């Protein structure tokens, strides 16, 4: 039996899950989250199949303090020694063109991870902080990086190139990379398993961050996020697609610095900027209450969703399955209904009763729908655990390094 700890970090949080692997079976022993890192009233939670959810409030001044505590939680409930942890797998944001799969972390991989941090201003530093924390707390454990951008390395050049002077790509590697790849890869595999065949899928990962990916026969052929995770769909605090001149205009006319505009686009825009709320649950409460800004935010969100889905149907040459995942995709029947009602022109028809599925795997399209519509809960941690186990089982395999 092997035990694998998976860490999925955000700017002020660390989601964790401990897996055991035996005879090809993956069992989640424990999971939880450390939240509000660096903020007042930090909280760490824990749950397992045999115990109810527990939570404790304490101060986490940084990611290392949070990870140190989550390791203590696992020692109290699941393991007798930290030496029982065979490997740690991380969700890493940006692999650039270096990596098209998960890799064991060595000094060369670390150097490339550090090189890409600036491309993910919202979460990039947090990924590195997690890595450095484990280096200090578990210096001898094998570590594996699973990159958000890796799944999208199958995109053809016509999908990932920007119409800039070509040396911007050839010399500086400025191009579309795409993100949420671990989630979209899991959706591709799970959908194929449910339907019994590969095909033309559109995966909608809708959470605080949001991206849509066109998948053909298990491979990403286009996606909405780009050089960074800021573009594409409107998100909780990120603006999504934007005229490239707008930041310059704001700097020129409002006397704002590049840093201030960057913060605005990443942390003050999106649903928060339009409505005053970043959480779709709050927005929908105010939508139902008739609040104009909330209604506008939802309308913009739905418009962007159907626009991106429609364009990807054209890219794929048709559609076999539309899949919703992520916090909003899994839990908001209302958003799914609004989207699918606007896509009836593609032969999509919802089963109203099935659409009320919350947070569970289900086919929610009606029997006569020409396109299958599915809800599949995101499980990035399981994908990372599988990649980690495969790599520690074959330590000679180090992935593709360009």
C-alpha cells in the first residue's frame, strides 16, 4: 500500500486529500482545507468516510503554518508517522511548453516552475509556497507536479497562437496555454467511461475560476483561458475577455500603475466588479430579489457561456456531450437551465427533474436530447494522485521536458 498526499493551493487556502493506493484501487482516507491563510480567523477542516467533518479556528500566518497543522491533523487521525507518506502531489499552475504531463520534481523542474510564477499572478506564488513548505517539513519525500496547462499541450498551433509578431512566440513563447487542465482531463476520462465512447465534448469548469474546453477523442483542441488564467469566461474576481487596449486606457486616464490595473483585472473585476459579490450563490439570491446589478452579472455570465460553447461546437464540428463541473457547474441547477435553454438550437433538451441533481454525477439531458448533458463533480485531487502513483511506481519516468 502507498499513501499519497495531494495539495491544491490557492492564494489564501490549501485543499488537501490523503489517498491510499492498493491493487490499483484509490481510497480517500481524509480530506479538508485550510482557509483564510494570512487573514484573521483562519480555519482548518477535516473529514473522512468514518468521521464527521471537524473544523478548528487558529492563526495561519503563511502557507507553511497551515501545512504544518494539516500534517498534525493527519497524524492524529490517519497515520502514525509522517514517514508513511510516500509522495506529495501538487496542483501546479503553469508548465509552459516544458511539460505535457505530470513530472517528479527535481532541481530542473523547480527552476522551470519558478520561471512561470509571474504568469499566474493570483495563484502562482501560492503553488511555490506549498512546494517550499513541504521541502522544509518533509525534505525527503518524493514530490510530483501536475500542471494545469499540461492537458492543453495537444492544442493545434492555429488554436494557441496569438496574432502578434511571430517572434513573440518563437523567442518569448507568448501563446495560449490554457488552465484547469487536470479538471478537464478528469472530465474527459469520466465522460468517456459514462458514455462508453470518446467523442466531441465541451467541458465547462465553472467555479470562482472558470474555463471551457473543447475536447475531441480525449484531447484538448481549444480552451478559453490563455497566456494566463485571466481571460476567457467572466470569473469570480477576474475580468475574462477584454479589449487589450483597455488596461492602457485606464492607466493613461486614471493615473493608475500597471500593478494597480493588474490587481483590478484579477481581484476586483468579474462577478465581483459587476455585482458587488464574487460568490454565485449570493448573486443568485440577489437576482431572485430583483437586484439590477445581480441580474446584469448573471446575464453577462450566461451570454459569455453560450458564446464560448457555441464557438467550440463549430471548432469540434458538432457536439456529443456538454459537461458541467466546478462549484457552480455542479451545484447550480438554475445556471445550467439558463445555459441549456439558450442552446436548444443544438438539439439540447434538459430533463427538469434530473437537472436538480446537486454535487453528484448524473446525466441531466432528456432521453430525446441530441446532445448528452452531464454533471460530473470535479476531482482534480484524484487525477493528481493517479499521476503521482504512476510516477513513483516508475521513478525512471520524468515526463517530457522540452
